[in-house]
C-alpha cells in the first residue's frame, strides 16, 4: 500500500503471492495476525487463509479414503505454512462488490494488484478453493511417499548432492534480469545436456526443483516461463526421452507452480511433424501457451530481456553454477517439506477405504465432529 501511495505506479515491488514470503520472514510475530495480513492481500471477497480450516476438514477425509497414503497422521497435522502455498484462488463471478467497505485503507493498492492479476471482477469461492487445495496436497503427499520409498528422498533435498547435477546445466533458473514482459521468472531447459544424465539423477534433480520451487511465491504468481533450447537435439535423443517415465519425473497436479508460458527455440525441422500429431493430445489451455520461435533469436529477445540470457541465446551472460542466484535463494529459503514438523496430533481418522477414490468436495454438515485431542470416527 505504501509503495503505491509513494508513486511506484502499477509495479508495486511485492506481488500478492509474494506476501506469503513476508509472512514467513516475520513468523515470530503472532501467527494469526501475520496470516490474516497475508490473506488481506492475496484474495478478494474473502481470504485464502480463511479457507485453511475447511481445507483441514476435507484433508482428513481425503487422506483417510486414499489407499495410496500410508502416513496419514503426518499429512493431517501439517502447519498452515505448509498448506498456504497450495491454496488455490478459485473464482466466482460477482455482479457488484463494495470494495471500499471491505478493504478500507487497502483500496488503492488492491485495485492495482487486482488489475495486474486479472482477478478484479472475481470473488473467492471458498468451497471450490478448499477442494482444489486438498486435491493438490493429497497428490503431493502420494508423490513424496513414493519418492521416499524409491530412495529419491531425502537425498534430493541435500544441496551437496544437487550441486553437481545443477552444474550439468540441463535445467536452471535464469537471473532476475531475464524475466519476461509479464514479470515471470524464466527457467531454461537445454535438452542436449540431458543425454549423459541418468534417469535416477534426472528424477532427483526435478524433485529438488519442485520441492524448493513450492516456496518461491513468484512461481505461483505471476507464474513461470519455461524456455526449451533444442539446439543439437536429435531423433535419437528424443527416443531416449520418450522412454523415460514422464509421469514419475514430472507429475501433474502435485505442485503449486504455474506454467504460464513455454517457448521453444532452435527446434529441428522434424519437431513440427511430431508436434502436429502430439498437440492434439494436449489440453487446449496448455497448447495455447506453447510457442515455437525457431532459430531467429530476435523473436525471443522481444519476449525476454536480453541482458539475462546466456551467450547461446544471444545474451551477454556467463553462468557460474557456484554463484547461481536462484540456487542461493533456495538454500536460504529451504524446501516445502521443512515446514512439516515432527510429531502428530493424534491418529488418523478411520474411514472405510474406497481404493484410490478421493473426496474433493464434501458438503458442509452441521453435525461434523470436532477434533480436540483424539480423532473420532468419521463416517462418509
């Protein structure tokens, strides 16, 4: 609010999602007050923080009815700091809303932030938001437990193991100067550097990337821009990648990271032939975000700031993996699992198992049991 009032115009230095990082930084202050402050700026017609109690109720039921989750007590007792990054803003249309009456002194900044996020005419649908949040958390829990069983975790959270993999430069975050015109951070994937990377190392690296990216608020809002550099990529390389288990390496619906734009550069001629058939299998929303730019890097420079690009993409930047900015931020910030503290608050609720079925939306019931010291049996 102060930044806008002091004349920073339409580019306040802190995004709505970025406020969650501020909340963690001042975590020593009363938790209720800091989370309430975050909620005031991150939602409209209600707060994401207000959804958390509903998320917890649905989460207990969803965990108990999902046979893939083994340690239900672990996930049902996670703190708010863990749940907030997964909270989704699901919109419900409104005809009018007295923003001034609801927001008070936040009017001016909220109009700017709403305009930037494209949600000025929406209100929070708490029921839908809670359902979407629970679905992602349960999917994430299944992913983590699977990675633990296969031995990918906890090694994927150890920086000493990850640094040599990161130095192979098959995926990295470009410096802040390379953001696109919407202010999104940019991740560069150089497929030619994947050829000498084992599937185990690739899975460990992607796991590390996602677990740390969950706490990078900018990857949720305004989202991530992904650049694929396909220079030197052959059909043989493509065949090897197709044989990898993509659903295990890059699972869908697990993480709060939003892929808002995908740019493909230096693609070989045969990619267009494959793309013609493969694109029909993609979700139209995802397909619309993918752009092929070819080898003419001038189009890329119109989208991304040239100053932060590596020399291979026409930029002036030299990359030193030992002094990578995002790697340092991840080391300082930690990963999402670090918010799961030891100990549980009772045993998991017992609900007759229904296989892999997951309750994504549970109607509110006035007779819903209250949990105090121990879990009571919940019948669905």
